[in-house]
C-alpha cells in the first residue's frame, strides 16, 4: 500500500510538471512579468523605507533601485522588521537587503522555460526582468500560476 501511494504521488507530480511545461512553452519573460514593479531606493534608511515604502507596499519583497535606476538587490519586509529600532535611523536598506547576485534576472525576450531552469533556489520564485540595466518587471510564483490557469482554460475551451 505504501509503494502504491508513493507511485501515485510521483505520477501526479509528473502530470503537473508536464502540464506546466506545456503552459510555459514559447512564453517569453516579458509576457509573464508583472509590471510596473513597486521598488525602493536602496539609499533610504531602514526607517524611511518602512515609513515611505513598506507600509504601503502590496508585496512582501521589494526590488531595490540604485541612483541610476538599476536594480541592486531585494529586501524582504521581515528583514526590515528584524532591524533593531536604534539602527533603523542610520542603517541603509541596502545593508539589510539580499544582493542582486543571489536572484535570477533575465531579459524580456528570454523564454520562460529557460529562465526557470536558472532560478536560484535560495531566493524563492522571484525573477527580475531587466532591459539592459533597468528593471522592467518581476515574475513571481503567482505569475506562473496565472499562466498555468489560463493554459488550462484554453485547453478546456478547445474540447
């Protein structure tokens, strides 16, 4: 019975993987991304970031932008919350952020299937879409799920 249950789990995972591959086939990153992206200037203090950006943000992770408008990292809101209150007035948000090098980036014309193969496992499902060195959009697990759902709807319409 345990072996049968294990086979059933593996078969379901394979079926979902095949469905996801079909849904993403030929899709470019630019077509999957959410845009515009809520960002935070990396030079703000943690306190200003919390007051001016994080309190109104719709997402739990924000891309950081440097003076030239280039992405420089990502800050997860719980990272801001963990910053001791006395340090929030002087510590820059870039000092508590995760560097851009630990995230996956791609161009809008890259195929999503190829991009997903390069995703940094430690950063979660967040892919920054850049055109040159400027942020164009972001791809999250929610965006991938939305593509999969649309593909499923199209498949049912054709029957």
